């Protein structure tokens, strides 16, 4: 999605609220233009003419216009803000939906901190711009109307007002490109700093005592200095733009007051007309300042839209075919599979067949392909060559959602979310009962620990499960995997952080589950309880399978 397409989509999403806001904006502009006219009439017909009735009439008219102007401005801002916030939330949901559908290859194109900036700061900039679209549209109409009204007062004054247009055009051609380049650099700097903050908060405890915390702090300082420098560079451009644009009509106002003042002294022009002219020219300067701000906000949104569009355009490599094949549960096989992981050479995996209900242990040295094999079985990765089939059907021809429902992978380093134990176990599955949770936790040998806690399943886990040990996190993740009720369970060394007694209890629970289990492990106890062991070994760069 290009920048212009994203911004047009945002406007279409908000068209009802933006239309209501624009109508309010037209009323607001009409009030701003009518006020100087009422003031001029009050001066000429009431004060200069000495007519008390005319003075009261135009004073009341000024009050009415002021009240109407206030109401119109409120309506303009209310409806535009409401429309912008709603569309911003919708855009954020689109981003989240896209990111959740990514595979590993696509996700690695973006860093976590930069994605956070795209989903917060960049979405906010589009939201802010969207809420200003009605005032921009009505402001342009108001600016043109002011020039027309000035032209009706006096030809020479009209010529002075119109002389501002070429200069305004030059100013607004000079700055936008410079602003866009400076804003692009600032957005990139914010993304880099977000990554540094992410590392500082999440990794500092892991490297404490090794001297690594100093490196993380220094990286954060450098990233913050880059944000500061980019912010100041953008501010210099914005300050020049904001200062030079309204200076042009202000200069014209000074010339107009001098020319109009001489005309008043000569009796060719009224005092009220001169005051109206000066007020309209001041309004013109205000309009130019407002439009300059709106153009700045459009520049921000233009840059943000490009960054958001890059996320929306990042399609996963693994997709569901247009006409997916039906998925049935049967033997899980690899056939002539070759893989090419990032940063590694191409290597082959063995032809393997796992029968329904079988418990197969996958063993081998570090780097022999155990985790890679499980990711292929779960279709989190696709082979470079060969095929992975379930009951004879290539997983690449099946609906991805069906694969996820049938096959569950529990990783060696599970991710727990902030929230309660129950929240992490259910993970959006509202139909899970308390008894089902208890049964899954019993099989994962974690139920006794949960029930010993003061709040039981309502206990808070902290950020990323910071309140539990590595072994407890593994068992909670295993219980979460068991709760899915998948026919095939893939386990990546999920007992590596538990003691031998707990491991035996886990294996007892898995054997009673009745699912097909493929267990990548380095633990002899797991291999001893499996129906079959597949040993992956590495020798002279070639895989050897025992």
C-alpha cells in the first residue's frame, strides 16, 4: 500500500465524521470573515456616524457571530477528533492483524522496537493529520474568500493582498521537501532508540556482572543523541517554514495600512473599511500559519504512512493456497527435505515417518536440526526442497489455520505474557473450563505449584513471566499446549530446566494424553520413555542419522 493509498483509505474510513467537521469548519470560516465586516459597520455607521441604534445593532450582530463561530469551531474539532481516533484505532488493528499473520522470515525484516514506533508514533501522526483535514479544506476556502473580500474594498488594497500569493507559493515550495527528509531521519532515529530501550529493559539483567549493562546504556545514550539531533534538525526546518509563511501577509498588512491610512486621510476610504482590511489581513496571516501547520502535519503523516505501509505490504512467505486441500490426521512424514536457515548453509534432514499416537524422540548434537525439524512439522517454516506431509497431503497445500488447529509446537524458550496464570493458559480460548486447566496443569506437573500460590490461577506472572523460574515457565507453556487439544504435539526440549522427578511426572502425563508426540530432546530419560528414537548427528558438515 502506497502512502497516498493509505491516506486516502484513512479519509474514506472517516468520511462521515470528516464531512460533519468540514461543515462546522465552513461555519467557522464564515464567522471569522464576518466579524471584521460587522466591526467595520459598527465603526462607520454607529461610532463615526453617531447613530446609537446602528451601533447597538452591529454590536449585537458581532455577539451573534461570535457565538455561532464558537459553536462551529467546537463542532469542527469534536467531529474531526472523533473520526481521527476511530480510524487510528482501526489502522492499529490492521497493523496488529498483519503482524500476527507473519512467519519468521517476514518478522525478521523488522525489529521489535521499530515495530512499536510504527504502531504508536506513526499511527498517532496519521490520526493527528486526519483530524486536521476538515480545517485544512475549510481553511483554503477561507483564505480564498478573504482575498476576494479584500478585493471588493479597494483595487489598490486588493492588489497588495494578491501580491502575497506568489511569495506564499515560493515559501511552500521551498520547505516541504526539506521537512520530509528531516522527518524521515527522525522517524528512523526513533525506531533505533526504541530498539535500544527494548534491549536495555529486557536484556540488562541477563548481562549484569559481565559489563554488558554499560554497553546497553551507552547504546541508549547514542540513540537518544541521534533522536535529539534529528529533532532539532526538523525543528529548524519547521521554525523557518512557520516564521516565513505568515511574514508575507503581515508585510502586506503593513503596506495596506499605510496605503489605506492615506486614503482615509484624503477621504477616499472609511475608518471602518481600513479596520476591516487590517482585520482581514491579520486573518489572512492566521490562515497562512494554520495552513503551514497543516502542511507540516501532512508531512508527518506522509512519512508515517510510508512506514506503516511497509508493514502492511510485508506479506508472509507461507500462505494458504486459494483452494486448500482437506486435512486429515495420519502419518506425519518428511520426504527428501532440504533446508536453508538464515546464516547457515544448506543441509538435508532424514526421511522420517511418525505414526498416529506414536511418541518419537529426536536427539542429536546442537545444530543438528532438531528444532528445524519441529518447525517444519508445524509449518512455521517451509523446506527449500522436498515436502512435509500429513496423511499424504503436503502441508503447503492445506489451510494454515487447519494446520495450527491440528499441530501444536511448544518451544524450548516459551513466551509468557503479562497477566494471570489463567490468562496465559487460556490465551483467548474462552471456552476452556477450570477443570480442563487443572487437568492440563496436572499432566504438565505444575498444578501443585499453582495451587500453593495465594491467588492460585489468578496469580500475576509479571512482565514476560518474570515471577516464575525457567522450569515453571516451560511447564506452564506445556500446559497451554496441552489445552489446545491438538492431535499432534511437538515439544522442543521442554524438560531441559526441570529435575528428574518432575520430568518423569511430565512424561507420565504425556503418555496418557493420547496425542502423537514428537519430542526434540537432549535428556536420556525422554529417549528412554519414547516409542522410537531418531538420532541426528553432524560429522564433517554432513548430517548423519542413526
